């Protein structure tokens, strides 16, 4: 491996490169665009484009592309070479400011939720100068936003940038009330922890369900799963360690701050975590991270699975969204300080988040809703579908003292003593960590734990930024007109605690008693995507998101349509795959084994006419019965797939899939998995769970 300091950011047109390649005047103008939102002059764009091109060519690039994030859930890119014809028949290398600023992909070929008709092809990509360009696969990749001919956002970057602007605007109003005039900008930062599985590629290729859907649709439980919990933080296997080393190097070249790596709880499961960075950049980096993880895995004969629940019976994979708010002067607005009870500014921002999560708990649930994540939420490794906030003992006691107007006695810090002189003593944190909480305060940030592994983090952060911006706006509107600021501030914090304490829960989120308690408190519990997605268009949600200019009503309607359509298509593809595997692989395999057993029985009878059927006869009887049930379930699933086509709209289709198709899929799987347990290993047509989970050495 090359020197880490030398390779870090070597493929990124970052601030160091800009300083070295741009004139002082152009660099300063570009920085004002990035930091202050100043309009970009075309002469500056031309100078930047020329410098980008020269730098990219020097680093082996031959093409450029506008790299964007449409509503497909993955990134998109269309490549153009730098070459232009010269009069003498040769070529010259050109790249203009116009090409840097704007591109034109086909807007009708990406999901639009009805915004674009098939024949309406024009759309635009627009350079986002706040996210550095980079080189990938010999192409200069320029992060861009993507919109339709009519200006509607068709991507995930545009609303994210809008939400960041909304929160900045309202946070600055609050800071001015506290007399802070030095801060020019407030930004949110994110560090997304990425979980994933690694499986052997040769085994992966033999499983149609993994190839077509990214998860196993069949699979009996292996003799050992994660019961011993010996994989978590265990010694990393040599092949996996080699993969992680190569992955780190590729990510570091792209300026991605990959920091932590370890084994996760389930066999074959691992995690990668980066250092925090601005939400927009963190989103771009996470999309790149997922792509690079999969590419590097193939070089090692592995496949990286990013599905939220690739295996039943063991942990699925999440993506913990660690979120905080900071000023351009370096102040973390969610840092309690040494005496949080006396830090009124911190308490107000804390209350703004609590209020936001309570008022828009449905939007946070919607932001993580996918067919894949529906399998994971509520399982042992993931929080329930009910949103709640964990604060820990100290902050909870502070808020209770404010609500009741009684003095806060304070929490004495306990020193941890392990009884061994050579080991250092240290102060215990004033709050524990709650891995069952969907939204937990962890010292100076909140950890939103509900995201699925394959999700873009943009959706969750759009909703979180917007909801907090709304809380801050309500606070600023009231406080700006108050004569006695301190009294009004105290009353507002007290009122927030009283009005929104139902969302606070420090206990075990996995406990069934909590779900019942949450329902009594009036918290929403949307268990599936069809349950929650239509609520995106609830009046309060539309009014809030449009008032902050994060979405237009048209954009919201399109996203609701797209997300439900994605859910339906995902489950239908899975259903068709199950039918195919049952018909062409599972049933023939069982029949072959039955034939062998029947021949053995026949041979025994020839040798001894009164021979007993023994275990062969018992297995034949059980497998024959299961064959019939598998076939009937397969036929039933096919019938439901025909019936769902009669749905009048995508919402009705989603409900039908939830109520009819998924239960039929579960039924088919249960019979097939029982048959797998009874069938000789040599006959089973694809690698088992044991093979996949323990196959990487």
C-alpha cells in the first residue's frame, strides 16, 4: 500500500488542487460561490473547467461526466471524452465552463412519478460546486443536481441542498437572538456507519435469488448462526482483511474519510464507518462508498451484499446516520458542554430536535421505507418501526427539572475503577448508549438508526433538516417579538418538554410492552412501506416541506408515486424469482432425491420381501407431501401475481402486495425450507445458508 497521506484525495479536485491550479482571483470567486452562495460567473467557470481538464488528463482521465443521483436509488453518469476535432485532422482536448456547469441527460428515462412523459426527454444536470469533482475509472466525475425541463427536482441532491439552506436560515435567526453575530453559516454534518455482508462470488452466482434480488428468498437455518456472538469484533479473516485494505485505499484516493472497520454480529457481516463531514458531501461519499465496496469485492472473488436483510434468522444490515449541527466558527450546537443545564442555547436546539422528531415522526419513518427495510425494522438488530428519542439519564433529568420548575441537582460523574493499578481510571459517561432506540442522543449528536444498508442517506437527512428548520422557525417567530427574551426562552423550552415528552423513551425498544405504550402515547407505528408512504402527502407534511422550499407539491406527489412503485416492483421481482426457483430448481431436486430413496426401498424389498421401509419411507412420505405443498403454494403465488395486475393504482397495488403476495411468498418459503432440511446435500441445487455465511475464509 502506498503512503496514506500521499494517496489521500489524490483523485479529487479539492481545495489543495484548486489553490495550486487557479489564479488567486478565480480561486477567491469560486470560494465565495461555495461558502456564501454567490452566483458563478461564466469566466470563472471557464477557468475552473480548464484547470479541471488539465488536472484530470494528468491523472489519466480521458472523459468527463456529470455524476448525479436520480430517484433510482443509485448514481447515474453519461461519459463524454475531452476530444474535439482540429483542422489538421487531429484532435485537441477541450472542456468549457458551459460543459462544466450544465449537462443534458434524458429526463424521461429516469423515474419522475408522472412529472415527465415518455416523449418529454429534456432534463438538466447542474454542477454542485460544494462537492469536489473526482476521477473514477478514467473519467472526471462532476457532482451535479438533476432537474426536469420545467425545473422540478428529479434527484436526491437538490432537495437535500434546499433542506440544508432552510435549516441554515432558521438556525441563524436563533443564534442572532443569543447575540451571536459572528456566525455566517450553520451546516449539518453526518457520519453514516455502513453495514454489509461478504459472500463467495462462485456461491453467489449459483443462487438466482441473490443475483436477481440481492437477498435470499429461500434458505433453511444452518446449525450455527450468530448465537455465540463470536463474530462481533472478532479477528478479521485474512481474505476479508485484504479486501478491507484495498477498499480503504480506493476510498482514501477519493477523499473519503474511511476510519473504522470491524466484524459485525452476523457471520460474514462487517461494518465501515467514516469521519463526519458536511451532509451533502457525506451523501455523495456514501453513494461512492457503496459502489466502490462492490467493485473491490469482485476483485477478491467476493460479492458485497448491501441488502437490508439478505439472510433470514440473522442480523440484517443498517446504516446509522450520525447527525449534528455546527457553525462555520466551529461550534457544535448539540454539544452540551460541561454544564448542559446552564447552556440555554444548547437546550433550545435540543428541544428543537425533540419537537421536530415528534411532529414529523411519520416523515422520518417514510424516509427509510423500502421493501428491503420492511424485513429489518423491528428485528433484533434494528429499532422498531415506532420512532422515539433516547436522551439518557442526565438530559432527561434536566428536562424534567425544567418542566417541573425545580432546581436541577446534577449528576455526579462516576469514576470507573477496575481494581488493577496499572489500568487507567476514567470518568463514566453520563449517558449509556441505547442500541434499540431509533433516534438516540450520543454525546454531541443524534444517531438515527432506522436507515437500511442500501438506502441513500439523503432522504433521511432531507426530512430531519426540514423538520428541525420548522421547529427553529416557530421558535424564532415567537422569540423575536418578545421583550423579555430570557423569560420567553424558559417558557418555550418548558412548553416544548411538556408538549413533546411522549416521544422520549430511554428503555428497551425491542420490548413488546413499549410498542403498546407507544400506541397509548399516540405515536405512529407504520410497519410497512404501503402503510407509511401515502402519509407523505398529509396536509401538515406538504405544508411544512413546501413552506421551506424543500419540495414543491408536484415533487412530493411524484416521490410518493415513485417510492410505492419501487416497492411494488421489488416484491414482484422477488415473487417471480421464487416461482422460477421452485419450478426449475427446488421441485426437481426433491424429486431426484425421492427417486433415489424409492430405488433404495425397492432394492431392500427385493433382498428381503418383508423389509421395513425404514427412514427412507418416512423421508419419501414427508418430501412427497412437501412437494405437493410447494407446488400448490407456487401456483397460488402465480395466481396472486396475475391478480395484482388488476390494481387501479400503485397505492392499491401496494396494499394487495402487502396483504396477499407477501404472505403467499412466506408460505412457499416455509415449505421449501422444510424440504431443504430433509433433502440430501448433494441434491440441493444451490449453496445453503451455512455455505454462504461461513464460506469466506
